[in-house]
C-alpha cells in the first residue's frame, strides 16, 4: 500500500513538472500568462536582476528554512509528545542554542542584504535618460506627456470589453492609447497624481512607484524588445481602480521619431517639415502602431476635448473625434 502511495506521489510530481514546463514554454511577454508560476517574463535589465534576486537568492533560502522548520516540527511532534515523555523536562533554557538561533538568522539577513542593496542601487542609479515621459494618474485613467518632444498630455482610457474582444486584446489591460517609447533606450518616467494616490506598475519592466498629488516620483526602464506591454494602477484609488490599465508600446527609434513628429514638434534627429496644415487625429492604438506609422509632416492639433462615456457602470473620459 505504501509503495502504491509513493508511486502515485511520484507520478503527481512528474505531471506537475510537465504542466509547469508547458506553462513556461507558453509564457507571454508583456502580460500575465494563464496558469503560470513565477514572476512575469522580464523585458528590461532591472527586471532580470529582480528575477535573479527572487529565484536564485530568496527562494532557496525560504525553501530551506521552511523544510528545516517542518523537520523540527516533525521531530518535536513524534519524540516530545506527552505519550513519549510522560515526565516533562525541568531545564529552562540552552545558551548555546539561543546564541545559534540568533546569530544564524542575522547571518542569513546579512547575506540577503548584499544582493538586496545591489538591486536597490541599480534602481536608484539611473543612467543618462534618452527620453523623459511625464505620467499623471487620474480617477480613473492615465495621462502621458513628452516634454522633450513638446507633446502635450495624451490621455489613455481602458478599452471596453466589446472593443477589447473585437481587437483580440486582453480586457482590463488594453487601453485606447499607448505610451510610446523607443526600444533599447533609457526612459525616465516622472510620475504624479492629480486627485488621489495611484501607482504606476509595469511588471515586465520591474518598476512600480506611487503617483502622489503634489509630488513627483521617478523611475526608469530600458525595454529590450519591441511589442506591447501592459501594467495597471497598483494602489487602491476608488471605485474604478480596476479599470485604469497602463499600455506601453515599444517601437524602433525610427517609428518613435515619426510618431513624435505626428504628435507635436519634431523629435531629435528628424527634420522639420514646413508649411503643414495641422489636422486632428485619433489617439495611437495598438492596431495603428502595428501597421504603417503615421505619415510624417502632419502634426496633430491641440489635444481633443474630452467627453464622458459610460463603461461598466462608471463614467470615463474618452477622446472626441
């Protein structure tokens, strides 16, 4: 009977490893993977370091401590119960044991701190930024502006469930407008809030910071691959907290320059186009960015006025055409 249980247990472990390997093989980039185990796939140097700290440093230590404590509990339950020891021990303490269980945890914490401070310094010591984006959190949407490119604030609102399904995009993660950044460039993000505290959270880039009214926090990332990456507000900010996703579109430098030219004044390295007639265009969407870039030489007029649409029972601002 015991051999059957052991065989069943081993079979369960093998099946579990198989499912884990399958989930890992199908891991999605820039968004959550259904049934996956572990942190979201990295797309920036900071996230690679964070994953190493979690998987190679913290998890082995946590697992070792958990197994050690479980073994101690098993020994105590079996050897030192009332049936095995009808007469209780009379000693009150053990000095050597108390010194050991004080110094060993301190040593473990000091070991962890070496890698922890290294990671904190990596977040703090931002390289010279190639691009600055100002991000403002509102109830309940985001605004992105590019001071270097003279691009005024572009609002980003969550797509409705019908629109997300129609475009084959993840509902409650996809937005009508992306924050557009170039690949392999250091992006400095200035984050603040306009009403209550929000939080700018991008799992694939390993960054999160609070959007606090009256204060500017900054984070940085360097996207390694082109594509669309999703994040969310990570601070409970009101009734529609779950409906303010973050969508970042990572494109080539040339595509970014053309996009910036269409949204405002020419970006660095792009020649100004004279005698153009400003026209109003809709916000950049993932579908638009995946096709041919906007034609150069047609900068957009001032940001479109806002109207309010009813979405999932809550009012949200959307761009007017």
